[in-house]
């Protein structure tokens, strides 16, 4: 149950952090679909990596 809430918190933080990035200059023109897919996959990857890192950290120090 703790991991679920950690996923929710990390998801909100990642969305908030990724909202500050201006990615318009990185992608080619008229490649909107590819840019959205990459942005989505980047977000999912960050959420997964940060959550698992924090879970490993909390497990190591016996927090949860």
C-alpha cells in the first residue's frame, strides 16, 4: 500500500517538474505525435525510476 501512495506522490512531482520544460525547440516541425509519445515515455520512465529508488532507499533504512 505504501508503494501505491509513493507512486501517486512521485507522479505529481514528475508532472509538475516536466511542466517547466520547454521542449518545442528540440523536436522537428510537424512531429507532434512523436513528441507527445516521447514526452509520455520519459514521464513514465522517471516515475518508475524515482519510485523504485525511493522504495529501495526506504527499505534499506527500514522506513516503511
